[in-house]
C-alpha cells in the first residue's frame, strides 16, 4: 500500500511540475540589435529581458521584461506600449506588462481597462 501511495504521490508531483511554465527567459542587449531584430525576437520568444544604458545616468544599465502581447503578462497586468533604444533608433516600439488600473479609475478606451 505504501508503495502505491508513494508512486501516486510521485506521479502527481511530476505532472504538476510538467504543467508549470518554463522559468527561463532570454536576455539581450537592445543597443546591439536593430529595432526589427528586437521586435522579431520578442514575437518569436513571447517574452524577453532587454538591457540598455540609461539616458540620464552614465554607467547605469536599465532592464525590463518585454512581451509580444498580454498573454505573457500576469492576470492583473496588460501589455502596454513602451520603447527601448536599439542600434538603429533611440526609440523602438515594444510592449511591457503594466498593472491594470482599478475599474473605478478607468475612463473609456483607456489602455488596460475593460469598459463595456
């Protein structure tokens, strides 16, 4: 009986671990890539970490997680417009997860709000 329970517990744990999404995420230096390459990489991988130098402070590296769309954000977030510097443009359009506004703070057509 103990062997059966142990086997069942192992099977359940293995199934739960297999159902978890992979936590590995690729990291790139956005200034070493063209804007088109950054956008293709995000579209292909779904979510990436991009690093780039701060515009305001020398020797400070900034980074954030950028996504293809809201499916790659947590349930309380949505994919909002953002921009990162790349090798060919100082402001390449991408998307980053942002917290959804509280429903009582929303106005019609505000990004992240669901008004019907």
